[in-house]
């Protein structure tokens, strides 16, 4: 907190002076029949301060020393402190020695104000810079105790805590509204698709995909043939690149040209449809873009080349991603250690096949609707990004004594919460 000019009445205090660590220990096995409220690190949710999955535990099953804590403490997880595990307990119990019980001094600092600071991005960044160890990085106790925090008068602490809690509650409400809106978008997308792709019609009069394609194939792993991935060369598409309706090459890998030429059966062409065959991503599909260049696929991705006189690739894509298409795809899963569908399953998959003109009309309608939904999803993402920035900024201003002015100057409060009504 160096270089910050604090408001009148505020003081910088070391954490160890404002809230000393209580290191009173107990060995629960000395009380084998006693039930303890035992808090381990895994019981603390990162960032929220909630204690989850807590069960009274017999002393006989707790083998090592633990710290005692009460309703007067703030619990701080010193192991991997960047996980932001801070609790204001409303019960008494014991905790892992990787959790430090801090006892705020009455009249100096409140538990709630201290916990807010320990969750602030400023303090989290400090803990990252001071961690020791590699496999099990920890914040050393002296580094915690010596850190100086800004401490306002008690009444001001309570006002800040109340204001921050109110605003974070509203952020939570905003996130819930965004989630509901996203769910509604996804429902709308499925509802529109159902108008064009009826499962009963497909079962009765659909055409097998293999009858209207020129190629249904898949690739191989380069390692099977003695080749390795490399930093340049033909693009190698894996199932993680095939997402819902688009090809994501942000994490692109490459293969030697020799392997690409050897695997000529699965070389990609612009306009091919790709379908994931294996694992949790079965049924995800996309179209190969024009700018793909030389590219191939592994054994988890099917390549479908269409007879353009019978079937449009965007029409097939909309069908595959529709509820009816997904139902047909997953109806052919092979249940084993890792679920998968085969190329035969794809070839026999029934597809509704109206005329090319009607296919194009359906594509135009669904593309237009999808474009509007994508715009809404983009707005949702932008709003979530604003909300994610708001809480760290809120805490930073609070601990500089600038909270009230920032909220109503039109930069923080007004801009962020104007997103509620969108």
C-alpha cells in the first residue's frame, strides 16, 4: 500500500498488529469420541467465503494437530493463497494448520472489514509474489503479519462493509439475470430448430447421410505412424477444435507434410463438415472455412464431404446441431469406457432432405435467427466482463477511501449497473 494518501482518520497497520494469529492447537485423537466441526481447505469455496460439505468428524479420525477457532476469528488459507480462501466463521471448530485463525482486535478492525481486504486483488497479488514452495506454495506467516493494510475508523469500516456487501449482492443478482437470459436464448434456439427438423418425419422419410455424400472418413494419430506434432506445416484438427458450429484454431497444432500426404483420405477441403466422434464432445460439428489451407484431422473427428447437388453443408450443420440431429447422433453411441460413434453410424444417420431451394430457405431463416442470438450472447459476454471487473475495482477504491466518489461519478457504479436493464 506504499505511496497511497489515506483519508483523514485512516491508519496503516500491520496485519499482525491489527489481527494477531491465534495458534492454539488441539490433537483431536486425544478426544476420540468427541465430534469436531473440522474445516479443511477443500471445505472453503474460493472467493466466496462459504463453507461447504462440512460434517461433524470424530476426533479418532483426525490424526494431526489442528488450530482452534471461534466466532471471533477470520480464517485465512495460507496454502495456495491465490485461491482466495477466506472465511468469517459463524461457528466454533478446528481447522487445518494450513488455515490461519486471525483474531481482529476489538475497536481496531472488524472481522468483516479484514476479510474484505484479504479477498482484495491487491492483497492476492502480494501473496502470489511472496509464496514459497513449488508443489505446495504457501504464504509465510511473517509475510502475512508484516503486511500493512489501511484501517479507517470503526464506523467507517462498517459503512464500507455494508456498501460493498450491498453492491456485491447486486452483482450476484445481475449474474443470475444474465444466466436466465442465456438459458432463454438457448431454449429459443432449440425451439426454432424444432420447427424445421421433426424427429418423427426424420424417422419415417429421412435419407441416409451416406447416400448424399462423397466421403465420410476420419484421420489418425501421427504418433501411430512415427510422426510428431510440430510448430508449422499443415494444420491438424482435433476434437477440441471442433466446437458448436465453428472451428476454433486459437490453439492450433501442426503435422509434417509427409504425414499429411500419407493421410490423403482425410485431407480437409473448404466446405467439408466436421463431426466429433469420441468422448464428451460427441456430436459437436462445424464447417471447414475457406482459409483453412492444408489441414488434416485425427481419429476423433469425422470428415463429411457432400454431394452439393443434393445437400447443402449449412443445412446439414443446422440439422446436426438441432435437438433432432443430436438425438439421432447420440442414439447410435457405443457405450464403453469412452463413448463414441462410428463412421457407419454417421453414414446411416437419417437426414431430412427437401429440395435444394427449400434447404436454402431454411438455412437463410436459421442463419438470420442465429445471428441475432449470437449478438445477444456477445452482449452477455461483454456484460459479464464488466461485472467481473466491478468487484475488484470496488474493493480497490474502498481501501483507498475513494468508494463514495467513485460510485457516483459516472465511471464505476453508473456504467456497470446500467447493464442491468439491457
